[in-house]
C-alpha cells in the first residue's frame, strides 16, 4: 500500500490502534 504522505500513514495507524482499544481494551499488534 502506498501512502500519499506520512500524515495519512499516522492517521491510519492511530485509527487502527483506537479500533483495537475499543475491541479488546488494549493495543494489539496484528
């Protein structure tokens, strides 16, 4: 996957971590 810039990558990573927090109560690396 190609990111337009670092901001997009960081935003996606933060959203993924928040999703893990909501689902499992802790950050999990997949």
